[in-house]
C-alpha cells in the first residue's frame, strides 16, 4: 500500500536521507535516525557502502553483462550516483524505472532526475508487495521481452514474514526472461547480533514501518532458482575492493548479492 505523506511519521526513505547527509527529512525522521545512530555510530558509513555496491553492481551489469534495463524498487530519495546515472554512464541507452511507496520520493525524483537523451527514466509510486501494478506500469518504459535487472536495496527487510516476502520476489522474477538479474541488499540478524538486535528494536520502537532482519540462510531463499554471480550472497564488505574492505571490515550489517535467472 502506497504511503500518504506525513512529516510527523518517520519514513525509511527520509531516515536514510538523513544518514547520508541529505536535507529532505523532518524531526520525526531525525529522531528515529539518531536513536539508531546511538547504537551504530557509523551508520552513515554503512549507507555509503550500500551506495558503493549499487555503483559496482549496476556498472558490472551494464558493462560486463549487457543489461540495459533496471527496475529499482524502494529507490529512496535522489542522491549522488543514482541508478540511471550509473547505468547510463556505461550505456546511455539504458532504461530505468524507479519505484517507491513514499510520495515525497516520487515528487523529488521527477523534479531532479533526468535521463540521457538516448535512454529513458520513469517513476512509479507503488508498494513492493503490489507487484502487479509495478510490472504493468513499468512496461510503459521497460521491454519485458528482454532481460531486466531488479534492484531491491534495503527494502525487503521492511516486508514482514506475514506478507511472505519470498512470494513477492517470485512474483517479480517469474515473468522476466532468462538472463534477467536480481540484486539485493538486506539487513542481517546474524552479523554483530547484539548490535543488530538493538538496532532493529530501537528502529521499530519509533517507526510504524517495522524492520525484520534475517539470517543468511533466510536471505539466501530470495535467490532460490537463480544462479549466483560474483561472490554471491555475502556480507556487504566482501563486495568491496580489498582497500575498502580493509577499512570497513567490521561495520557490515547486511548481506549483498547478485543472481541471474537461468
């Protein structure tokens, strides 16, 4: 279900925006963000690591695997190195559809994000669980007879087990042709377990959108039937360069992965 704009209710997109130094947030967002930062002082570094993975994965898919279509769901507020900028730097003809359930995200994206002339960019307000709407509206821009990369960055852990997030991912991937990809970042319950547990407790105490961290074996189920690419599903730092990983090896709180539909 798409959100209604309410500055008094914390929004995951605006909380993330605050962590990365943005200004598109409100007091309720900052209060929730700071409650988490008390437990994880370097949460902004974790956010930057996620952006590094986005740059690396999208560049790799566009440059090395020939992907020209990207469906970025839970995209969040625009920042530096947005998906279309990264993809179109490698392939100017790339098509990108951004999806978020926060109306503020869509307003900002439409006003700030511009496609390369050769490519195309579109923006949809929809909830990840509403896969039918996402796929039907994305078809205005994407050609589903050709491979598509689905990006799910820091969004699946906001889908509770009661809503069957695995079925949500299956509904997204089943209509896609072979050679399509799933790229995800998911919060971990079994990396630095005491910190991750307190982090989710504090977040959930202040936000109506609850976070469900998962262990590696639970996250791996999202890739059932798909073929891992690169390191596969590993902690976030293992997708970094050796230099980056050496600096940040102790601050990963999630799993990153890429897999291909055979």
